């Protein structure tokens, strides 16, 4: 009988330990994120489940091209690509993006952008300029303004579902 109690106690400790580890990982290190919509097409199609690295920006700063998840004033978080860092000047002229006066090479963008022009923005300290890869169908810094770095949840790292789309996102 004592063996049965000991075995039950060991199982309980193992289950509680696994639960605590899972909570710590989910709270501080990695989190799932479900992509809604096609604003990041063709990189993301709107039906993927991603793993977001929540700790990366505690050890390094966001960089150009990072795909980030961030909080908004809307009901859900957004996912976009970092185009501008603090101090950068971003200009969109006739559908072309310029950073600090130089046109960006953007092979990930879904076709040409509408021939829109947005006035040049200087990105303030503590903020990022983000755009969706599907520029003609994305609510991003053009509409919502630069994003506070403090609002960044983390960097998208891996597409895990659906399984046939499993991929490590390149940076």
C-alpha cells in the first residue's frame, strides 16, 4: 500500500512539475500565435499557427526584416515586418518604400504597392515602423503610426501548423 501512495505522489510531483515548466515557457519564453487575415501574404497565408519568441528582444534589439507580433488598441494582436528602426526616415512615394533616402529591396512583398505616397516619417526613439508584406491589404504603420517597442510581444520564429507549411521563418 505504501508503494502505491509513493507512486501516486511521484506522478503528482511529475505532473505538477511539467505544468509549472509549461507555464513558465508560455509566460516568458515562447507563445503560440494564430495568423488572421492575409496582410503578411505571401510569407503567411492567414491560417498558420506560429511560435513567437517572447524573450529575444530582452537580449537584442529588433532588426530590419524581423516579423513581429505586437499589441494594438484593437481586440487582437497584429503581425507585421519591421521596416524602420528608431532614428530612421521612412518615405513611401509612388508605392515604393525608402529608408533614409534609399529604396528598399523587398523580395517578400506581394506584388507592387498601389501608387500611394505618404509623407516622410522620422521614427522616434522607442518605436518601430512596420508594414505587412501584402501592402495593398494591410493595416500597418501607414495607418496606425509607428509601434512602441514596449508593445512588441516577440518575433515570429516557426510556422508549426498546418504541418505541410512547417517552416523556420528566415530573418
